[in-house]
C-alpha cells in the first residue's frame, strides 16, 4: 500500500519541495510547494508564531526531499528539520478532524501535539490529501530514523584533564 501511495504522490508532486510565504484570508502562511508543478501540498497558518510555523514548513519540505530524493537542499533546511524533530518528536500518526473555517483535514501529529504538526485540508474522500498526509508522516519518521545527527562531545571536568 505504501508503494502505491508513494507512486501516486510522486506522479502528482515529483519534487523537489520548498516553502514560500503566502496569505489565506486573515492568516499568514508558509506553503509547502512542489517546485516542478508549483502546486501547494500543505500550509502552516500563523498570526504571531512566524518562526515556529517556518520551522514546521521548512522542516517538512526538507524531510520530503531527504526521503524522496535523498538530498538535503539547504543547510537552513537541515537545521529546521533537526529543530522540528526536537520540538515535535515521533512517533507520528494521522488524525482526521474538521476546522470550523476551513473544513475537513488530515493532520500529522506527534506524540505531544494535540492538533497536529500540520493539517492537509480537503474532502476526506480526496485521495490526494490523504496521500500528502501519509507521505509527510512517513518522511518525518524516515528523517527521525536516518538523518545524520551531530555527535555530542562529552564534557570532561577539568580535574580529569591530563596536561603534558
């Protein structure tokens, strides 16, 4: 099933992916966009949490590029993805919900994010929105598992240092 969803997704949104600022009604947004087709996959909405929504959108775009194309396009994207994985750790799941203003959505949620990291709005029977949500979930899980992490250098108390 996952291969069918991935094939369907790539036929509609071959990537690579990036983000752009936009506006939806009274909300400012960061849209996750397929650069080949110029189609919007999903958006993060904000009024006053611009940096957090930027990290979510850039992190998701980078996770999609990392999983589907095995590339990290920008250092900035890599930093955003690492921050997103820290702020919204897995395991990731899908939730279905309805917004009073935008209608039905599929959300990608992490273990402590009640409303989800991002929502893909549209009719519940719309296979494209479900495929987008599934691939975002899958790409975050993939990045969490395979993203190279910087090694932590253990600190050493001065008393343990040997000077020659």
